[in-house]
C-alpha cells in the first residue's frame, strides 16, 4: 500500500489538474463511506483520480476521517492531495500550508517534505524562483531530518533547476548527475523510471544551454528510447525529449527539422502548468523564424513571451532575449516608437532581473552551497549559550571559527591553484625534451651477472612488453603477473624483475600507469566518454572499482579524474 501511495503522490507532484473544488467546512462523508478504512478510501480515490467529482468525495472523506481520529499523517496526505484540485491560488496554498502544519513535527519519510516540495513546485511553475527555492530548502531539511533519501535527491534536483535559471550550468549538471546516479543501481537498473526521465531531460537541457549539443542529444535520445518502452507516458516524456532535440537541431542550424520537432512537441508540453516550457517553446520558435528570415512570424512569438511576462510579473531569462529581439526587429523596420518602447522595457527588466537574480544567488550560496560551515557555526554558538559560556570564550570561539574559515579558504585556493598547474602539465601538447627523455628512459640491457637473466631473454621480454603496450592489452581487468608471464613465454620471477629494473616500477604500478596514460589520452579525444560515470570509465580501462581508479589517477598525476574531466569540459567551452 505504501508503495502505491508513494507512486501516486509523485505522479501528482507536477500534475496538470486544475478544477473547482468545494471547501471542506461542514463536509459529511456519505453513508456508504462511513466506517471505511484509510486504505479503502485511498484505493477508491486512486482508481478515479481523473474523475473530479468522485475524487473529491473520496478525498474529503479521507480527510474527515483523519480529523475525527486525529491521524495527522493521513490529514497531511488528504490536504496535500486536495490541493491539486484547487483553481484559486490562495485556496491551493491554504491546503498545502495545512498539510505542512499538521505534519511539521512528525517523524515521517513523506511529510512534510512532500508538501514543501509541492509548494516549491507551485511557485516554480509560476516562475517565482525565490519562494520556490525557499520551499525546496525546507523540503530538503525535512527529508534529511527524517532520513528520506528519495526526497533528499528530489529536493537536490529541484534546487539544480533553480541553478539553471541563474546560468550556473556546471553546478546544476553536478546536481543532476548525483540524482541520476542515485536513481540507478548496477544490479537492478533504473529504480524510478519517472524520476529518472525527469533528470535525463534536465541534463539534456543543461547541456544544450552550455552549447554542448552532442552531449545534449545523447541524453535526449536516451530519454526517447526509455519513454517509448513505457506502457503509459503521463508526463509526455517522449515529447519533452522531442522538444529538446528540436532545440539541438536549431543550434546545429537545421531549422526545418527544429521547427518540425518543436511544433510536434508543443501541443503536449504546453499543457504543463510550468511556464518555462511554454516560454521556451515561444522563444525557440521565434529564433527559428528569425533564422529563416521570417521576421513577422518571429515577432509574433516574442510578443507572446512579453504577454506572459506582463500577466505574471515574474522574471525569466527568456523575457530578456525576447525584448532584445523586439528592439532589433523594430530597429530594422525603422519603427522608432516601438523600438524606444522595448528599449525601455528591456532597461526596466534588466534592473529587476539583476536585483532578483542577485538575491537568488546570495540565497543559494548562503543556504545551500556552504550549509555545513553555517551549521557548524550555529552548533558552536548553541553550545556556548547552553553552557553559559563567558563572553570571552564566545569571542574566542568566533575568532577560531573565522580563522578556520580563512584557513579553509586559503587551503582551497592553494589546492585549486596546484590542481590547475597539474592539469596544465597533463594536457600540454609540447612536453619539454628533458621530461620526455625522463618519461621514456629505459635502462641498457646489462650483463647476465648483473641481474641474473640472459640479455637475450631480457631483450625478448622487453620487445613483447612493448607489443603488449601497443595493443592496449593492459586495459583488460584480467591481467595478472602470472597471466602476463605465461603470455610472454617467461616466468613470474623474470617478468617481475625485468619490470622492476627496466620500467623502474612494481608490476601493479606498471599496469596502472599504462591504464592511466591510456584513459588520459582517450578523455581528451572522446567527448562522449566524459559523460560516463567514474565507475564506467574505470571499467573501460581495466580497474575493478572507481575507488582504485581514482586513487591510481591521483597517485600518478596529483588530481582526481572527476576534476580532470570537469576542466576538460571548461577548456573546450
């Protein structure tokens, strides 16, 4: 039963239902529903959830039963579900606030985290990002307090969506990837298909905004493949990914294909309450018609964006692009009056955008990006207060906290600088000659009495090792000293000794170094490989675990593979 309730609640998280609902005051359950259990009432509701009249009867009966029996979790669930059937915003919010109030102090994996998430989604869909962020933070806090990992990652995904709005694409992608990894298990595969597809769509969009079209298209095609396999597609995932591919066609200058994809998806994505999808549709249709020299058609869509902004008053990045385009349109038409009108609108919008987004960014930095530091400071203050610490001790604690913060900042700066230098050395094309000589130095073959092995045998083994390296056979996870000795026609003792002396490494270090050099070269050449998880990249090169791979990579180059990949992405953009 819990699994079913959980699924339907998530299904409603971004629900597009919008109908009139009667109030709960004075509601009396029908005689036929008197004495029914919560499970029975909920089960009946779940079967008719798209039939508004029947749904409201079951949900009000469910809520009333919760009130009579003082079952706060069931009351919270009833309020939360009923909120989705409200047209008037103030009533919808009242239901959500009631759901939060009755469950706020309870230890429950669903509430109030889910209610805060619903409320944040309400504001996000209406482009009120400040209030959305506030409620997503509260949802994250409640989920952490109640050990609800699903809602922890749901909140992280929602916060990453806000970062997209602020243009923090790399940070957003990190958040999305973390959520994607949580939703995938090596043994069972995808844990939650709906949540997985939402995040896949988010990643595709983020890569598109970074102008990394190949990566965006990779995730869009993955989403299309998975959505086609679903028995039902309640969120029109297929058309979300078709829309994403339409945007990618635009950036690849395939304007007819872009127009076809976006127009194909528009009737489905525009049914969402989320104004971002609507604004994105209008924006890219305007851009496409601009590129196709159909200025009047482009103007039509830019005006629609202006209309949405004028009716909602909430800022978004699409509005600014539309105003810029309209200024240019009226300039080309020599329509000075309208040109001045949209210049003024643009200036006013920029002023609002700067203030709103600066405040939003400050909130993110203070309340999310450095929460552990703030929490530590708060604990120190509380400890000092609870023990009636003297004023001087309080000051010392604050000073120590500040010094620790400064020290941490200095250390992080030093480490970033050091990592940057190591990255530059690793990726530079022209390696100084003395380094090359050191890297490729090989000892001369000595007499048999020096190492106890015939020079002829040494020369033969070294030649076969070179062939082993050239064929990249070290990338196999099955390579062992015994296996390689047999393959080279020698024994463990001879092979180990030759590698120790002529490669100046132990056998395991020799193999690991070959693998690391190989993957460094591949990561620089293959953009798609950078989209793999660290675990997948490790397996590509023969490492059994991501931890062993990361440790070996750091041991050779002084930076971790995740940092190397991130810097490569930035270097190419």
